[in-house]
């Protein structure tokens, strides 16, 4: 018992020093998780923004969960004013809406959500999982689910733990009978270590892996559309269509007669 007390005291002392010295930060979550200083996402942010669940009623024919490539709220400080896939010229041109168009699914029947924090912090997974379970309670026969996460995870094995917990948590919220209708998208920026983790978890859950990492190297970054470098390296309309077509092709090859 004495050893346990000593261990707890030492742990609290270490945290107190780390917090006061600025080694740790407290991002604005309803469920708090510590993030070490030095972390920076694709947009150069060192803290994780809170993302809200979209309002949605009825049965979702398609569920698309991702990061800023899927959906990003306006961020004037980054020079981004859209409320759709970042760097697309309009909502209909982001990959999610182009994919829905290819599938013949009305966007009003699709649940599209940014779940970016889960790429680096699994602490909100219970909150997100409960929300997804409520969604699938009314959408148990959803036609297709797209998981597009991982771009903000550092490309080293030790950094993929949080993403792994998050992805498994998401799969646990999806009815097993539609796991074969889930399509896990690789990272856009070609993070091979992260991609291997995504593919492995996907296969464990009898889902499908879609590789898109070969698209970014062909993107013309010299033609700057956005001043902020992090925003500008996101896929533009052309690349968004390529992503949509890649996912669509995989869906068609696994779900003939969709």
C-alpha cells in the first residue's frame, strides 16, 4: 500500500511540474486529454479544436467520417471560410459530395462528420462512439461507411496508438453486419506507417482498404490557391475527384449492383 501511495505522489508531482513548466497543454474537450507541447497537426496547430456532431435525423444511406479533407468548419485565421472538405472550391466539389454524386446518394441522406481529434487523441472516443451508436440505431442497413482518418497522426509506430484505439472504437459502434460495407481510406500525404495500421485494423474488422497516397505527389502545389501552406496542401477539386473516384471504384468492386 505504501508503495502505491509513493507511486501516485511521484506521478502527480511529475504532472504538476510538466503542467506548470508548459510541457503539457489542456485542449478544449468535454473529455480532457493531455497533449505534449511540440505536437503540430497538418495546419500547424498545437492544440485540438472541439468538433460538434452534425444535426441529422432519419436513416443515413452513407456515413462519411474523416478529418479536414472530409469537412472543416470556417477558420478565418487560416484563410479558410468554407464548411466542407478543405481546399475544395465549393461543397459539391469536395471528395465526400463527389462520391455521393457518383453513388447516386442525396447529400441530405448522408452523415458527414469531422472526427479529426481521434487521430491523435482517443479520449473522446466514448462520447463519439455513443453518438455513432445512436446514428446506427436508425441506420443499421447503411449502404456505405467511409473512414478517412490518419493524416494528422505522426508517421512513427509509437504515435499510432491513439489512432488505433479510436478506429477500433468506431468499428465497435458500427453494426458488424455492415463491416463489409466500410471503406477505410489511407492517408493522403503518404504516411506508410500509419497506412499499415489503418489497413491492419480494417482487415481485422472485415472492412475494405482504399489507398490514395499516390494522388498527393501529383498535386500541383506551385499553383497556390491559399496563402496558408497547411490549407494549400489539401486536395483541390481535381484531387478531390480523384479521391472520390478511387473510393467509388473500391465500393463497386466489393458491392456489385450497389
